[in-house]
């Protein structure tokens, strides 16, 4: 990883979401079957998605379980900068560490060879 210290994958749909939307859980299950082993074997650090008009962040995950940071993939939904916010409730899952569908916001990221810093910033207000 000297040349490429971070591997980030993106797509429109999330693999993991705790929002109560059955259709999104079904799509996520299929995406997990198709991609999760590939992410693990290629040491993908971060997966960014949208689709849901909210913000949600997981722990580092392998096969639905939280693992030590850097040992799995961190999944982040950043769909909170657009037209409207989702108003669904969140189910409780141990891998879901932060959710917000009450505020608009965007994500800032910085990285160097040893650290990646991810911040979700609310707008207006610039709360981190």
C-alpha cells in the first residue's frame, strides 16, 4: 500500500443502511453478495454511496460484523445535500454508528499516506 494507501469505492446504492425501507435492504443484500468479498479481498477502506437522502456511517464492517478499524470497510451514505431529506426511522443494527435525516450536509475528506479524515458538515451551520 505504499503507492495506494487508500482504496475507496463508490456507487449510487448503499450496501448497508438501517433506514426502514425494505426495498433498499433487498438491493443492499444483493450488493453485499456481489461486492463484499471483493471489498474484503482487495482491502477496500471506504465505500461511499448516496441514494438515500440522509447521512449514515458504519463501523469497519466485514460480513455484517464490526471489526477493528482498518480491518474492514467503512460504509458511508452521503445523500444529505440535495432536494429533500428522508423522514424514515432507523432500525438498530450494531454496525450503524451514526445516522441523521434531520439536517442537510456534505462530507469533507482529507488523506495522506497514514491517515484518512472524514467529516460530515451540516449546512447551514457548519457543525461537524
